[in-house]
C-alpha cells in the first residue's frame, strides 16, 4: 500500500509542477518570499489547479536575524 500512496503523491506533485510551469512561474526571477510561496502552494495544490484553484501568496514575513 505504501508504494501506491507514494506513487499517487508523486503524480500529484508532478501535476502541480506542470501547472506552475504553464503559469510561467519559473521564467521570471523570484523577487520575494510571496513569489516563492505562490510556486510552492501551486505545486502542492496539484490537480486542483485545473479545476479552478489558483493559489497565491501575496505577502509573507521572513524571520530577521537577531542582532
């Protein structure tokens, strides 16, 4: 059963990666963590991208180093 589950997860993520490529997320520079977050949630959403889900991360706060 593990191999079936891992195969399904792999296929799910590959479909999400294809969706991210189709949206041209990898052709431009990643300017902030919001851009990176959008790519990550698009890949995780997988096939849901093709039924209308369009995940976006507008802003995020990255931890600052201590002084």
